[in-house]
């Protein structure tokens, strides 16, 4: 800035300079900013912003890409210039700032992820940290490469809905299932649902990674092994189970506790309350709540003498991702009304005695479906 010929040179390059003059001017001002960025005031940065934007509009892709690489790692880079680079249709230009720049806020990243190419989404997925609002869009719009990258990103945070969609996309995708299953922040109910759809190879690998003693059970039983470990390690479940057991031993546990837990979408409290109320194994209740097909859940509710109102609250829990329409819920409740308590108990008792294999689990689901179809 101290060079008296500097500003006139820049102005001339913008107004009527040749391509080479504009390239030299762009490089010179980018160097000037990068070498002293920490010393500039907000007003001075704004001047750089104006000049860089004007020059960047007049140069080819390669020059813009070099500018992007120069500015991407600067925490105080000109914000409007960085945003313009991020929305450049050429990923060579947009990629560096999307993956690194701290100047891009959550709103910028969400807008970019909603409107730009899969290559742009992949660059965003590689950022050191990602908020739930951003990962929601990446999981919704991203292709397999994008989803794999964001699922394996330790700095990414996911909403409950985002995790649900990730688990849904992992069905049939072993690598994605591994990425999700090995995340430290995955909620227990999503982890359990992941296990129910994961291949035997994935379940075996996750079992080997589980923080507990050596796994001795067969691959067919790996799901139950991990489920028990995750449940035992969950402070939320331990707290919910302790509270429910206290109510149970003092004769204060009732259907209202199940209804309240289900209505508040609290998976652990619902599992603990319904298991104690119906005297069911916890893993059977978990399976019923997580299964997209409501048959097992309807049978559990009937066996526990739950009312229609509580059963509806259970069906509306989001953990299974059922997304049932109003007429589907009414049809399910009509079947629930026709189901007898004796029949429900017979199916559950039969399964509990034989629940040591994957085959018996499949048979349980098949018999539950057959019974509910018969009363429909």
C-alpha cells in the first residue's frame, strides 16, 4: 500500500488492463493481503474484498483456483471474496475454501450444500467440523461418496433425524454401516437399529470393536452381544431402568409411565418402563420399538395391557422411522383392538424361550406378522 504506483496500477488493470496485467494485479494484492492479513482492520479488509472480487471476475479458472488456495487457510480472509469462491461452479475453485475456510458460516454451507454439485458437497464433508444443520443436508442430498466421507468425519455432528437417515442408507452398504457403527456419538437406539440391518460381517467387526471382554458368541448372535454391551454402557438407560424399577417395586409403575416416555420420544425410558410393566426381556422391547413393521410392538402393547392411547403413542415414536400415515395408524390400532391378550402372551413366551438364534428372531417376526394379518 505504501507504493505510490500501486493503487493506480490496480485501477488501470481493472478498467482496461490486459489479461496478464489483471493476473499480475490479482497475484500482487493477494500476496499483499496474505503477508499482512492479521494486521489489517475491518475497513482495510473490506477494501481488499472489493478489489479482489472485481479482479477475480475478470480472470480464468486457474487464477481463481490459485486465489482460493491462497485464501482458504486465512482466518481473516475477505469474507465476500471467500463466499464468491465457494459458490464458483468450478470445484477447482470452490473446493479449497469449502473444505477449509473459517470465513464460511453455517448458513453459507447449508445454502451451498442445497444448491451446488456433489463435488461441492464432498468438499464440505471434509471440513474439520460440521454442524447438524449442515450434515442434515449432506445426508439428504449427498451421493454415496459424500455420505461415506461425512459419516467417517469425527468432527461432524448429526441430528437425530440425520442419524436415522444415515442408518437407513447403510442398509446394504457394509462400509457405511461400519463408519456409522464405530462413531462414538451415535445414539444407542440408532446403533441398535443399525445392528438389525447390518450384515453378519459388519456385526462381527463391530463386536470386535465393542469395549468389553472378548466376544465368544457366534456371528449369528453378535447383534445381541453388542446390544447388551451398549445397553450396559449407556448411562441414560441405567438411569431410566433404575427409576422404572423403583416405581415397579413400590407399585407405582403403570401404563402412564410408558405413555409419558413414548410421548416424549424417550427411547430408554420407554424400553425400561414397558419391559418392567410387561415383564418382557429388554431386547424384545428394543426390537419391537426399532422394527419398522409395527406388528411386534402391537403384540407387546397388548400383552402389557396397554390402552389404545398408549399404543398409539408407541407407534408414533420416531426411532423406527415408520412414518405411518393417519389411516395406517388407525388400521394398526383396529388390529390391536381385535388381538387378545392371551394370543399376544403366547407369541412372546414362545419367542423368549427360543431367542438364541437369528433364525428364531426371523420366525418371531414372521409369526407376529401372521397373527396381526389374521386379526386385521
